[in-house]
C-alpha cells in the first residue's frame, strides 16, 4: 500500500524547538511568559492593524469568550452561518442561547447577505433581536465582508468573524479576522499553522482584550486571596504552545504560498474536466490562503459523483472529504431556526475537499493527478 496522503497535516519549521527550549531554561512553562507575549505580537504584526490579541487554548474557547463579551446569555439568539464546522455553533449552546442558521451564497460558499437580513428581520418581528452574528471564512475564503458588515451595522448587531481557517487571507487588502467586533483564529493541528492545539481572540480594544484575559484565567479579582465575582474559564494558551506558534509564524508566508500553489495545481488538473469546478476567489477583492482546496462535481455533466472520486482516492490511500455538513441538517441542532435555500445543502452533496497540505511532494501530486485522470477518463 502506498503511504497515506492526508488532507492537511502539521508542517513544522524546526525553529519551534528554540522557543520551547528557551521556555524550559527560564522555567516559564505555564500560561505566562515571553512566548505568549511574543506570539501575540507576531499575530498582531501579521494582521497589520491596531488590534489586540489574546492567545487561548482553542478557537472554540475564543468564540465562547467573544459571545460572553457580546452579552449572549440564556434564551438569546445568535445568527450563525450554517455551512461550517460545529465549533462555530457549539459555544452558542454553551451560553444557553439558540443558534439561528443562515444559508451560504454560491460565490464564496459563506453567509448569504440576503438570507442574513431576512433572518434578522424575521427574528425581530418575532420579538428577539439576535445578539451576535457569527460569519465564517470557509477554507480560508473571505465572506462578502462589505455586505455583511453593512447589515450588522444597520441592525446594530456585533459581528464575530470565525477566521479559524483564514490566517493569511485578506479582503480588499485587509486581514480576515479584523473587521468585526471580534475575530477568531485557530492553531489546531490541521490548520495552516499549528501550536499543537490553540487559538486566538482578535479584539478591537484593550478593554475587550483585558476582559478576555481575565475570563480565560479563572476570573480572579484583584485581591491577595482568591476572590471571584464572575464565572471564569481555564482557556489561556500555555507558554510552551505559544513557543511552537512563534516558530510557525516565521514560516506562515511560505505556508500560505504552498497552499495557494496546491490550489493552482488543482486549477490546472481540472481545467479540461467538464462538470468539475475548483473553488476560487470571485474577484481580486478576495484573497484566500486556500487552507483546503475544494471542488464541486456536477455529476450530470462529469458522469461521476463526488463519492466516485472520494472512493477512488481511498483505493490509493489518498484522503479526501465531503464539505462541511450544514449545521441545520445536524441532529444536534434539529430545533434551531434556519433561513435560506438549498445552496449549502447542494454544496454538501457535490463538494469534496482535496489534499492541500503545504508539505505535499511532487510524488504525492503525481499520485493525485493519476487518480483524477483515471476516474474521469482523460
Ligand atoms: C477548526 C475550526 C474551529 C475550531 O478550532 P479549534 O482551535 O480546534 O477549537 C472553529 N471554526 C472553524 C470554521 C474551524 O475550522
């Protein structure tokens, strides 16, 4: 059997160890230290705006804190893009709130501005103004930022950007994760860079950052003894993980380039195969890190389904995976309201994520190309 080709695996630079060794030498191995400060600065530089970063132990934790700071509580409603990973929606439930799911639109696969506005108006007419909007940058692709921001402002609802997959992506030259009241980044093992597990909250004010740090470190009041007037969380990143992150930030630019090269590889590979479309930016305003490359297959034209391709890949030990199954189709969210049509459902039926890692080799690409040509008979 040929070795496994994965969708996306960690790709270390080697420099991570120098930061970890430094932490060991100074005995800063918990959730305080130079690596945390340094990593937060690195992220801030990367995003290139006057934002304030909080390093946390996951993007899920970052989303949870963002919702808390937006005042989301029991019985509230929060709008959430339906087509996404469950971690975008779960923290809404942690707060005892109800997610209201909204369909995608076909050019970015992300939240549809029309369906979003329809959802807001309908929820308001039923007596509840949504407390926040969670919009996602699927596979690194920017959503329609101008339109979504305009709607959020019109109804005065805070926007939370789930940019877990989008570090290195920009919209009109500005970093994804910096448009809303909060942005969320992930450094999980399968993301574009990793801290072995971690995330960050992007805040617009020092005050919001201070509050997130306070909540993420058990909400201790300022007193010599342990004094608490809020429920706290243990969500801070460790100084060891942040050391991995600093080593990874040194190579982020290379990693984005390599992922984008994989995207171009697939554009070339599929250009003469009718009925297969490679997910791409709608125009120059959108710059995706192409965390995962993905395709949709119109089986009526291509003569093959996405399952035909997925199973053929599997025969040669190549991993591929259907797109995110929309949240409004998930059993756990069966009681949540949904607004929109069939865009995300159709994408889920016809879409496939392909091996996209920055560490894939020419040999890997050859095996992928051979399989594709075999399946489509070209
Ligand atoms: C990975 C991911 C998350 C969760 O990130 P963690 O750091 O694993 O908690 C949230 N949203 C999206 C869209 C993701 O892809």
